[in-house]
C-alpha cells in the first residue's frame, strides 16, 4: 500500500487521477486517465472584423463614385432648349452655364434663376432630365403686347410684364401686335411699362385689331394716348383708364361703323360720317 501511495502521490501532484480495478488481483491497472479541463479561452471579438468589412465597403463606394463622376455617363450629352424665341440656344446656354459635357447633376433652381436674371423677358424655366445625359429645358417667355419702332430702325417688343427686348431680324417681318410711335418723351418710358401691362388684359381679338398706339400727352393727362385700329377706329384715352374702358371699347368696335371714340372722364363716340358733317357745318 505504501508503495502504491508513493506512486499515486506524484501523479496526483501533476493533476492526474488513477482509478484502480480491484478485481484484477495482483497489481493495479490504470483504467482511465483524465486531465483536469482547462478554462475555455475567450472567443475572438467580431467587432474588429465588422469594422474592417465596413471600411472595405466604404472604400469600394468611394472608388465607384470617383469612377462614375469621371465617366462620360455623368456628363450632359444632349442639351435642348424649347420655347425660346427671343434668345438663342447659345445665349441661354451661356446664361445657364450648361453645355454638352457639363456635369449631369446640377441645381435646377440655380440654373433657372441665372437664366431669368440674365433675360427678364423669360417668365419661367422648367427642366426634364433623362438618364443618361439628356437634359431638356423648357422656356416660357412673357407675351408680346406691342412693338416699338426705334429711330435707328430697330424694333422693340413690349412684353406683358413691362419689359422690352430688341426683336430678332427674322421676327420683324411679321408684326401682328400694335406698333408704338412717338414714345420719345421723357416720361414715355414709365408710361410705356404701364401700357404693356394694360394691353395684356385686352382680349386677343381686340388687341389684334389695334394697329398703332401713339403717345399724345396733354396738360390734363400726361398718359394720354391715341389708338388706331385696323377696322378704322380712332380711340383717345389714357393708359390708366384703358383697363376699365375695354368693355365699352369692344362694344363700339363690334357694333358701330368706324369713327372716333373718346374714353376719358366721359365716354363718347361719333362716326366719321357725322364728324365730316359737323366739320362741313362749321
């Protein structure tokens, strides 16, 4: 026993336990040797691996973005302007800062504002973008209500918002709106802006009948004008009264023979036939 204990003791010191089978008679047999289990090691943290994955994904996205913005598909390949008659496509392109080859992604509000700031006769600007590379810009201009012949032979288009623009040479061939004459007075420019706004309220059919508007100020009315129609009427009124006198003017032109219509503080009408009779009687 003592011999056995002396053998077991060093093994126990090493952390090993021996089980003896007593049925074997003499001696002993080691049936099982089981080591004391070691403590489990801490599993590796996954946070570092996830961080590496996100960094790789981010780098890939940055690389793809750089490649995209350097590629032709991020540029404008087809730029069109529709609705412009008073400014050429080249002029609008310069005002907008857009050309073929410009970046496809841009601020539409800034482009529209730049065009309208450069050309006040443009009422609105709308855009359509079709990827890849196609940009269509729709321009709406203020309507023309009259034309003015300058002393140098140039024709100005008077627009409904009161602004004026020099008419292109090819558009001077057909003047379907009234022609302004004798607007050289010092106060004429301010009155002309008011007249443009007033003419915008006149029905299209009646406006088309007006052939000429002459600035004819007096001591009592500094905005008095004479209007001549293609149907043969002469109208004396003021710019400030014109919007309120449209109904009366339209009724006379449609129902009476040509004559003189006065629309000042009081309204009156006399045909040329009766006017000649009065002159002959005098």
